[in-house]
């Protein structure tokens, strides 16, 4: 399954510690291009930390991360990031279009301001997430689902090849959840690689084709059919999983 | 007619003071916006108090009372205070508020000790400390206006040049870092700009009231707009408005200190904004609430 | 004037302890800046009461100030509740406004004669003992000592009586509410206490340095202990130490007593910050140095353990390739391998590292945690 030379993300022996407390132990993860992978694990399993480590936001104690065979610093332009919705202040004085345009800031580089082209791209991305009519709306007036769509649109304008999303389904309504799933599948159809931190075990096999089970160490990763087994889940959650629709 | 007579009363000295206060109000209002948005409203209070030992040490070292040297000392001490607050929060379990309170009060205490030392050598008098505490807007000279204009103007230009980067930093630091922007450097830049605004403002309103000059214009501006651009601009205007009106009001009668008057003017602007600003204001809310209720009631009646 | 010295010292200690006790709860509840706000905002209350009574020592002053203090807290909360202003900004708006009103009232109507702004902001411990309490022709000691003593006793009683409630409201406000303890009541009780204490301490140390007395000792104690009761006692002790050493320092160099106490507060905090066992900077650095090898060894055995028996094991455990897998510096890798070999966590089989039983146990244990 994991053929050499075709790795969108390659995490090798990654250990991350906050001060003296290890958060991730020796993680290996290979994500081939064009898969939809969900990272699943209990609270405090290090899911967000893994995403942040891949993005170079936290420094690992050991191990390395490669995106298409190069370190993240060299591949920023092809990576899109959707942070947790709750990580920002939604009362910030700005509107939807402005937030989405922030996705182009990296490509713009220092000092240069977004112009008409960025505006166009942002509007297209908003169209894709069904938020075009809200372009001029102040972000504090959005519902949770709408906020999430705005964040997704911001990642879309990054026009990345690899997407990392932290809990995009957190606290969104059913319509938004369906819209996000459609979007994720569209991205995969276009050959993008998408990694999603997810915690609704019920929907893993419906939404994703790959899964990584994580609890400070990697329990298993691979195609949902092979990996999403009761045994692996029990090992991840320590026997706390009762009823679960698994891959088999 | 009233305003005409005020205009005539605007003699040259007062005009200089008013211009100085307006410039200071603009700078602190515009830069204070970032502090308020980052929920660091009280960092300004800590920096302004922490500046005292810096001023005292600068004076002890150089023996000079040149404003620029004292301002430099104040800026360094304010900076060190900020650094200490951040280190305490990062390295211990003490929370931000306590770290702030400790640095604010104890740095000030150290400054007070140094001040009494200076006083004992007969080089200074109580007036120096009063100036630090309450500012001396009334003594702003042409030269000071020039300093304020150059330093303040430079800070505002820097925020304009790095507009996009600072905005992203304040809104979503992690995302900014993921795009490759050096968030730490940007953070240092923004804090330095804040320190500059504060040490300049000390002259007008003093350490005790400085935080109001950072917070009040920004809070008022936030009520009128949902755009950062307009918020920074309005905060600058409100700051200038408070500076000028405070200066003029305090000049109309004897024994009305300028600094507190400026602060009260800024507070009045906040009050008006919170009450009457469209969309966000309290009055607006009340009206919309009542209209909604009436509409609901009418809809219910129509159904019956 | 030995007598005078002792009086000053006593006032300083009593004030420091009286401030430190409610300060513990402010530090734990992340409300320390409220004390900064209150100490400034009570000025108009004091001024108005002074206009009414024309006396600085009237108990009405304390009542008025305490009332203004509670009003300040209420006002900050009201501002916050509009959702238009965040908590920090609400504090930053409220106290300068009230303080400005106080300053303007003083300079407009009181002149500089009776109510001195410097006294309000900076206090003057040195003259505190001059105002004596006299009864039947006997000198019973300085008034300030009685005032602060009473406040200290009040604080002690409040904390003693409501200890359980305070503890619960501090660590789990929702549970306290569910149990019917109304955290709001406890909150306002505490805030009243802080206001009263601040006014009392005003005379001695002024409104800026009172913050050092309220926040300094509890924050220092917080670095030393996890237990609330111990934190209270430690805060009181640290407060006294700061007061005594500050007074001694001030007499030695003939500088402001209040300033010196605040300086000592910073110094004591700094020293504890550096040297306290477990949480101090030095302890952290030493633990870090000690654990660096331990931690690296654990990383190594876990690495070997994770790849044990898998097809890739051969390359993953090759000594020459280890540094590449772990992205470690080659010299560091060699040192870690030597350390692990020495501890018999791994054994060497030509170019390969092999886990020993002991190494496997370490890996398993680390992963279970």
C-alpha cells in the first residue's frame, strides 16, 4: 500500500514533548497522495499536536516531517491549514471576505496587499462552500457552521495540495457537515491529500478512506477497511468503546 | 458664539499643547487598538508603571533631564517589564493577571526607591514624580510636539507598512505561523510600538491614566465599525478628540488638571459609543428587541 | 525614636498580612487586576466622604471607599455583560475614569492642603504612627495600627468562616452554585473585603503599591505549594518578611518605605522563582539536564520497540542510520546509544541495536502512561 516515492506526508519517528511531558511518542505516518485520512483518538491523544508538528508550529524532540519529500519550510505553498474554530476571537473587526483572503497572505509575501485577484479567488472559494452571499458579513454574526465554512474557504484559496484540518466537524450543523464532506470528497477527486482530526467514530468509515488511530503513540494507520477494527479501537481508547460501526 | 469665543481664547501656547495632546491621542488610540484586540488592555498599565525605574536610572546614569534620554530609559524599563511578565507566564503556573500586577507594582516600587535616592541628592524634586504620575500636558513645547510627531508618526507608518502581517498576527497567530510569518518577531514589533506610544503618552496623561488612553479610544471605535481599518482610524480620531477637548476644557477654568480631563473626555466618547452606536449600541439593541417582539406579536395575532 | 520605629514596623507587618490573605483568592481566581482597579477607583469615594466629614480618619471614609470599590466591580461586570467590551478592557476603562474624577475633585475643591495626591498614590508609612489613638489621656498607639488590625481580624474571620465556600467557589464555581453556595455572594463578599483592605492600606503604602502587597506574596506562595491552607499561611509569612526586610532596607538607605517593601516583594519573588524546589527555574534546568539523557534513551527504546519484528526493523535499528530516523545530531545519537548500552537497555549486534528485556520494559511502561 505504501509505495516508496509517493508520499504526500511522511512523518518519521516523531516525538514531541511539552517541557518534560511527552505528547507524542515516536510517531510514524505515511500518507499517500490523494487520500482522505482522519486522525482519531481520545482527548489528549496528541491529535492537534501532530497537526501542529507537521506544520512546524511545535518543535519535535526527535524525528522529522516531510511533505512530498521536502521539509515543511520548503513546501509551505502547497500546504493548507484549517485551525480549530475556537482558536480565534470571532468578534475581531473584520468580514468574511477579509478572513478568506488571509489564505493568500502567504503567497503574497511581505508587505504586499491583497488586490483584485485575491478578491476573485476568495469569492470563488466562498462560492464553493456556499457562503458567497455572506462575503461582506461581519464574522461575529456567523453561526458555528458558517464560521467553519469560512475557515475552509480560507484554506481553499491557499490552493494547496495537502490540507490539514483540525476538528472541522466540531459543533457544526448537519447541513454544514454534509457540505464539508462533499467538499472533502471533491478535494480528493482532484488529487489532493486531506488530513482531518476527527472525533466522531460513527462517521469515520462513511467519510474517510484512511484512518490513523492515535493515543500518544500510533496504534495503527492505513485504509479504513484494514485498520478501523474493534481491536485497534479498544487499544486506542482503552476499552472504552462500546458500540461502533467499524470498517468490516 | 460659544465656540467662537473659545477659538479666540486659543492662544499660541494652548494651541501647541492642544496639537501635542491631539498627536498623542492619535498615536495611543491607533496603537491601543491592537492591545485591546489582543486582550492586553492592561499591559499598557503595567508598561507605564514599569517605566519609572527606567526614567530614574537614565537620570542617575546620565545626570541629564533631556526628554529623549528619559524616554529611552522609560522604554527600556517598560520593555523589560513586558518581557518579565511573558517569562513568568511561560515558565511558571502564575497566570497573566498576577504576573502583570506584580511587575506593575514592584517595578513602580523600585522606581520610587530610586526616586527618593535622587531626591536626597538634591537633584530633583517631587515635581518630577508628579509629572510621571499625572503627566504635564500643559507644559508641552514645540520641541516636544516635534518629538511626538516624528516618533508617533514613525510608529503609525510601521503599522501601515506591516498592516497585513499585524492583522493576521492579532486574528490568528497559528495560521500566520503556518504561512511562514515570524510571529515572534511580529509580536516583538507590535509590543515595541505599544511601548513607544506609552512612553510618549506618559508626558500628557501620566502613568496612572495612560491605560485609558490606549483602551478608551479603541473600545469606542469598535462600536462604530466592524472593519479593522476604520477601527484604527476612528480610534486615532477619538484619541485626538479627547486630547484636544480635554486640553481646552481644562484651560477654561483654573485648577482642572489636564490629564484626568483628557481621560474623562475619552470616557465620555466611550459612553456615547456604547449607548448610541448603530448596530452594536445598547439603544439600538433595545429598539431592535422591541421591534422584534412587536413583529412576533403581530404575526401571532394574524395567525389567530 | 525606637518607639516610632516599632510602630512603623508593626503597621507594615499587619498591613502586609491583611493584604496577602484576600490576595490569595484573587491570584487563584485570576482577578488580581481587580485590586489594581479598586485601589484606584475608590478615590472619588474617599474624596466625597472627606468633603462630608472634613476628616481623613473618619470611619465613613472607609465605608465610602469600600462602597465605591464594590461599585467598581459591579460596573466592570455590567460593561462586560453588554458583550461590547471584554473584561480586560472593561477594567482598563473603569478605573482611570473614576480615578480621574477623584483627581479633578481634589484639585478643584480641596486644594493641596488636606488631601494630598501623593499620599493617596504613594502613601507615607513614616508619618502613619503620628496619628495616635488616645483614651482617658493614655496613648494607646497609632490609629493606623488599630485600623489595619481590625481589617486583618475581619479578613481572618471571613476566610475562617467561609473557608469551605471560598475554596469551592475558587476551584469549581459551577459545583459551588449547584450546591447552593451562590458564588456571586462569596464573590462580592471577597470584593468588599478587598476594597476595605485596600482603603486601610492606602494610608500606609498608597494605591499603586498596595497591589504589590496583594499580589506579590500570594503569587510567590503559589510557586511553593499546592495546598490552599498552606498557601494562605505562606503568603502571610512572605508578606511579613517583605515588610520587615523592606523597612530595614528603607532605613538603611533612607528611601521610601513603601517603595522598599515593593522592591523586596520583587526580590523575594525573584529568588523563589529561581530556587524553589520542583518549580523553580534552577530546578527545571537541572531536571532538564538530568532528564535529557533519560528522555533520549526512552525515545530510543520506544523507537526500537515500535519497529521490532517489522520488515523495516533492520534499517530502523541500524546504528549508523539512527540519527537520520530520529533527526538527531550524529554525535548526540552516538552519546545516547552509549548511554543506553551502558544502562543495558539495548545490546549491540554488529551494526544493529537490539532491545534488551529491560529496554522493552521501559518502552512499554512509557507508552502505557
